[in-house]
C-alpha cells in the first residue's frame, strides 16, 4: 500500500492566526492531491484539488484566499488556513493519487481547533 | 451531488451479515468504499470501475450496478474489527474527484 503522511495531527491556534498543514506522499509520486474537511459525525467534503505545478481548483463555496493550497513538488501539498476563526475548527484530511493509479490514499488527518 | 447511503447505522452481532447501499443521481465512472474508525483517516477498501463489477476484500465484498447508479457493500460473517463508519465515494468522471455519502455507522458486538 501507499503511505500518505499528514502533519500536524492536531493543532490548536488562536483566532486570527494562520495554520499550515502538510500532506506528503512518502513512497510514491502524486501529481494530484485533494483536500477535504470533515465536521463531527459528517461526511468528507471536498474543498479543493491540488495539482503539482499549477494552481489549485476550489469547490464551490470554498474561499481560495482563506484556504491557500500549494503543491510545490510531486510529494508535497500544503494547506494554509489563513486568519483562522472558530468556525474553521474541523478535521482536515488530504488524499493523494498515485500517478497512473486509481485509488485515493488518505493521510491520517489534522484536527484543527481555533480558540 | 453527494450519493445517498443507507442505512445510516446498523448494529450487528459477530457473525451476522449486513448490506450498505449507495446510490447516485449521476452516472458514475467508479465507486470507492472506505472505512473510518473514530478519530482516524478513512482506509481504502475497494474500488469498482465497471458496471456489474464485483470485488471482495476478506469477507467484505461489493457490487456496482452502473445502469442503476448504485453500489452495495456486503459485510459477511462480521467481525468486531468491522466496526466503523463506511463511506462510499462516487466518481462521475475519470478525475479522481470523489463525492462522499453521509456514511453508515456499523457496530459489531460480541
């Protein structure tokens, strides 16, 4: 199986600050990564598609200036939550697709709490 | 649009069977099934790519009826380790963008 590592697993930040979450594919190259958020007892909602070397594409209703995505290499995508507010508190999960692959491999998720 | 999953929850005794359904209002390229334990990331179970395709993973299998835009996940002779929330992810086009159902919480008791 493929391994996707997400860091940090938990973060608590003050309202108004920014938080960066990293998603790394450890043993494969991923031209495409996805960012999801999940509220308690709810499903995963796709936020954006991150493509290596190009701008991310955001789903409807997701603020691109608030959730900055950078896919700098074939093994790393980052999500920065800017000017975080308590309503941004959620479980953020990334997934990565192997080049020529079919299934998505998920990171272990990041639980963000904004106080 | 998110696929619709049913039932929302099911409680089983070890050894019992269960079926989880997933239906989409859109034509589908593939259906993915995942299981998520509390506080953890979803774990991939299987992907079904073709209409009428069936796959198995231990005693967990699934079918995909492309015409009906439906998929079902079958838990056979359930084990305690099968407890968790099962999500189907549907992919309308060949772009890996998954829409997830609301999930089915499975509790297996001894």
